[in-house]
C-alpha cells in the first residue's frame, strides 16, 4: 500500500510535512508502520497550489529517499495547500505517468488502495468518460481511472455525490469482484482538501487527520507524522472528510451508486 499526506493552512515549506517530521512522508517511504510492507519505493510525487488555479506537479519513478532534488524542492517551495504521495505499486508499472498525484485543471488527486477487478471493468468505465477527460489519460493505474470517474460525475459541482456515483460504477458488476475493494483517496480543488476512506471488507488502509499543527494548519496523513498520537485522529471506515481553514468535518459515505 502507498503512503500519502496533504496540508491546508498558512503557507509553509513542503518540507514541514514531507521531510522534517520524525515520521514524515519521506520516512514512511522507507519505514511505514501501518502498512503490510514498510517500503514504498515505486515512485513519488508532490503537487502544490500557488497563484495559478492549476497546481504545480513534480513526480519521479525512483524511490523518494534516493532523489537528491526532493529535499531541496521541499525546502524552498512554500504553499498553503499541497499533496504528497509515495507509491507501492499494485496495478500499473513504475513510470512517471503512473505516479501520484494526478492533476486535471484545478483538481489534484492521490490514492492508496486497490480496485482489484479494474481490468475486467475498464472498458465499461471508460465509456462513461467525457472526451475531454478521456483524452487526458496518461497511465494505466486503477487510481487514475477512479479520478477520471470522479471528474466525469461532476466533482466540481458536488464531491460527495460524484463519489457515490463513481463507487457505484466500480461495484456495479458484482460477478467481477473477486477480492476486496479498498479505497483511500485525498483530493483538492485549491480551496479545500477532501478525503474518502472506504472498503468492501472494512479493512481500508489507514488515514488520519490532524487535530492541530504548530502553525494552525491541518493535514491528512496515512500515518501520524509525529510521535504524539494525540495530535491525530483516525478517520473512521466508510467516511468522507473535508478540511478547510476552519477545521475538519466528517460524514458517512453513501455508496449506493
């Protein structure tokens, strides 16, 4: 499983989440503590929001710990919203086009989990996509496919409704599903952070939200970034979370389709 982190609040250097904390995302790429395997070395990526509506993006196929540019980039770039991801691949080869976060216009998206039957339903799902969204396909992951479904179902109008329709499309063909579907995703429109934690077997990958950070910002993370577990709360199974500058709101997910 992958590891991810995202931040919203007063602008800070990316390193404050990605590299500096005791259990930063960079540390989790080498020594994850709440995943089946500790290593997440199949590429990484970061995206951040600045003056333009569309975020900046940097992805690479090498392990995060071996990229000599990453710490320098994270030290010098400051942003009020950013997403970061280290990959342990399940579907899709290790190449830049398969590295998260994925970006479409003002939207950014990253995923941890698995849609194991994706190749049996891919053609059906692709038929749902508008031409503009389909034309932006670059990689082969279930993650990018799910992001494109969210776009097709109108996340710009209602993120939670788009989720319900997208997961409904994924689960529609019951005979194709031979293993649990597990989805944790975090996305942003440059104004808020949104997250979903869902599985068909109630064994979703972990996702936490911060109670408070030193600079009054808020974060999502696969694992607490510091040694104080009291600074973090686990997002319950089958939940939808939104973080903005006012704090965190949680609600149950509707996945009826």
